[in-house]
């Protein structure tokens, strides 16, 4: 059964570790992530962007696939199914379809409108027992074609949104989506500390986890980050392993063209990435 992310993140915040959100794209992705979380006895959040939702034939298909896998694979660790960077309309669609968590990305609205729309969703999510992530200060890089400026969020705006009763808060602290450029200045720990001080025990979310050095991840967790989003890193690992298989000509040997064989190295590479992240974030054996 899918659960809200509330309890797992409050425990993570109190216990000074972070729960990984791993974005899914298809059956192989979902299966690899669920099996690894179970193997490490870790809570897990499956992230679905609106683009990935469309690709997987809509949110009801995603809910059916994930619920089916939890049952068939005997998954007993807490699993939240979460809309990543949802639009206002997307949040309603996912709630209707059976997601257990949504992110409303209102960062591109003026703060008053972000507050109004977030408040409405807080009420609905509370009624239904779902978790809600809000965002303040857009996160740079590219997320399904939306390019942000890489801002640092204003701590007072963060407090304003946190006080609305959201479950977790994403705040820009110099992090970006996708690969980090060579001239990236690193995470803004001064900003993170100021936001953390203002928002108290609110679990904070770090987007764009791919390529942030391990020591920075650990420091961010120590300063109140309780959820870390990983997307690009699994994609890169899957692509590299698949390339290796094809370049070695293995798809031309025997029944190497069988998708169950062709996609196996990529799936194993996702598992290895997820294993590494869960260990780094400290959520193993916290289910
Ligand atoms: Zn993001």
C-alpha cells in the first residue's frame, strides 16, 4: 500500500538522515528502485514528473503499475508515489488517480498566488491524508523544458509557505537540475542554514542531487535536508550500461536481443546507483 511521505520525512528530519526520491520512467526503473529499497530496508519515494506521467500513459497507469508491483514483489518498506514539479492542474489529476504525495511547483507564480494555490492544496491533501511539497525560489537547470534561473530562496518566503502546513519544502540553495557545469559555485550553506533556522522542524528537500559531491550532501543533511531527489544519475547509469552491452555486440549473440536481456544491465546499473544513494543518505534500515 502506498503511504504519504509525511511520517518517513519527519522521522528522517529527527534522525538526521534523508530519504531518496528516485524518479521513474518505466517498469524497469520502478522495479529496480523498489527492489533496492526493500533489500536495504529503506523507505523510498518514487518521483513522477508530468512528462514521465504522460510517457507512462497517464497517472492511473502509473498508480496501477506501482500498486501491482508492491503486491507482486512483496514490498513491505514504506513507499510514497509522488508527483514531481506538479502544476496546479497536475496535482488535482494525481490526487484523483491515487498518488500518495504531490509537489506543487508554484515557484513561478508571484508569492501571493503561490500562497493562495498552496493553501488550497494543503486543505485537500490534509483531508485525504496525502503529503504535499511546496517550492520557493526556482531551482535552476532543466526540468521537462522549464528552465529556472538557479535562485537562492528568501528565508522569509520559505517560512511563509512552511507555515501554510505543507509537509516538506523545496528551496533553491544554488542547486540545479541535470549535470552541474564546471564553474558551479557549490551549495549555499549560508542560505540553507538561514532557511532551516526559520522553518524549524519542516523537512527540507534538495532537488538536483546528481553530481553534488558527497561531503556537500552530508553537510546539507546535517543542516536539515530530509529528502533528496535523484533523477539524472539513474538515467546516466542506465544509458552507460546499455551502451556497453550493445557496443560489446551482446545483442547480436544468441537471444541477446530479448528485451529482458537487453535491458538487464541498465536495470542493474539503476540498482547500483540507488544502493549507493540510500547508503549515502543514511536511510538504510530506517523503514
Ligand atoms: Zn526538481
